[in-house]
C-alpha cells in the first residue's frame, strides 16, 4: 500500500483549485478579446496588433521570476488563441 505524505492531498487539492482559476481567467480573457475584436472591426482596425502583443509579452516576461522563455511561450499561445477568436 502506498503511503501518502501528510499534506499531499491538500497540496493536490490546492493545485486543482489553481488550475480551475487559471482556466476561468483564460476564458475571461478570451471573452474580452472577442469584445475587442468587435470594436476593432467597427473602427476598421486590423485584428492583429503586433505592437500591443509585443508590449504584453515583454511586460509579462519582465515581471516573472519563472523561466522567461517558458512564460513567454504560454502567453504566445494564449494571445494566438485570443487573436483567432477575434476573427
């Protein structure tokens, strides 16, 4: 029988909560991006705003203590998905 460390299940429960919160925030971000896409279309602006995307990526990677390449790759995927949802 596998012996579990005291607190292991509590840590796993907390990870599950964090994962759910991350998912909720990504969904919220996508919904806001869709609204931005509608506004851009009304204003006749292009959907991709590469300057803004670079600004977001730079800000995020500068503000983390985690591996910057790792964080950048995560946010590049999120931004790409949001951009596709704006179309």
